[in-house]
């Protein structure tokens, strides 16, 4: 079987440069994942920045272009990774469809507006092209382990979800929400199988670079979830704490359940179970039963494997669909009226 021909547009951090970070799990970029895959071959890259093109060509030993259209014409890849700014994602998805690309891996957020995200999702739904939204935690082994814990029912039904996101000491809160909150919102939906809806915001205005904002919402299940699993409610309360001014990064989700708690995030994996309390008679307390996740998560490798499979198998449904990306944009877009 011939390997899938892959190309990348956007040769910056997530496209290639982060592969030089010695602390990150490898691969951690589109280029690194493609180069390390037995299913794909890296054919070419495109970027308007000349310095990035030089670095990419030197690192990956493949042709580079300053125009994605010329690259697509010359190489006719099966797979295109779009690692550009969100405002250009629709353009490159449409361009890929014009040149017969089978699958696009589109960086998050899927687009910079709800209208554009809907158009990208429509390309996928109409069969023009398969679009994978790179919500990488859907491909990460630790998040799959967390989903197994929640779905297994030992902790009981999730009753509330709390999220915390600090990603930059002086960034605007709304920028953090759209850039990094994208992953957090999608992870909550992936782990519960529900759709996240926004209700209200309080605290700091999202246009500010200081303070803490609180986004209150709910995770809603379609149909009757009680027939399918242990969840007994169609809605789970959701609260996201979005903060600036911290000198550290925090990305985490906490699921409070009937008989326990699960926490997962960057560097976090904890499972707590209800036990007879050692502190008070006739009470129960939480005891930590599992901490840490051993070994690599394979988040980028698994994503590229899924993308290659979508190129080779007609009508295959990817793990992270365009619709999943659209659901996140709908959530982010609904927060906008609360921006001061």
C-alpha cells in the first residue's frame, strides 16, 4: 500500500517548530507526526515567511513554497494539515477541496467566526472533503483512560464539571478563551458525550488582561441518556474559571460524581473514590485511588493515523470531526455578548 502523501500549510509552532522543545512529548507537531508515521510521507510545506521555509526545508528535507496553491498543484497531496491563523482556515479548506485533497487536518479553533466554521462543517457534511479538527485530547491516551473511568460507572453519574484555565499573565481573557479554551471546551464534551452550552458570565470582563472571569454553562445530552449509561440527568452544570495575572499555566477539568471525583489536565490524572471516612463516624470521604498517567499519550501520532485512515477508507468518520469543531465555536460565539 502506498503511503498517504501529506503536505502542510503554516510552518510555525504547531506546524513544525515545537518539535525542538526538549520537554514536550514527541511528536508534537504536524511535521513531526507525519515524518514519524508509517502511513504517511511528508511531501511539501508552504508558508509566506521565508525564514520558516528555510528551517522547514533544512529540518524535513522536502520542498517548500510561498504559495499553498502552487504546492497543491505540484504535489496533489491526499492529506493537508492547515496550521495557519484561524481567519484563513476556511480559505485553505476550500482550496484543498478544489485540488482533490481527501482529508484536511485543521488546527483549532476551527475558524475565527461561527459563519466560517459552519461553512467548513458544510464542506465535510456534503462530502466535499473530510475535515478533522485538531482537538488533540480526543487522541490522547490519558483522556481515553479518563473517559473509560467516567463511562465505566464506578464513580457514578457526573453531577458537575469545573474547569480552570490560566494561559498567560497578560493576555486578554477572550484570546485565552478562543485559543486555549477551545481545547478545554472540547475535552469536556468528549469526556461526557454532551454538548456544552453557555448561560452567563461574571467576574472580570473578557476584554481585560487581568482578573478572573467565570463562565457558567451546562453540558446537555441529546435524547434520554439514562437508557444508554449511568447518567441520570440531561444537563450537567459546568463552570470555567478563566484567569490572567498568574505566572504559571493551568489547564484542568474536575468531574464531581456521585461516588467520587476525576481530575485531568496538563500533568494531572487523578481518580478519587468514596470510602468510609477515617475522620468522622457515619460519614464518607474521598480517597485518591490513582494518580499520574504512565508513558506517552500518543496524541499527535494518533491524530495523524486517524487522518491517514480517512484518506484510505471512504466515508470513515474521524474521531474529531468538523462538527465537533463547530460545536466548540458555537459555545465560544455564545460567550461574546458578555465581552465588555
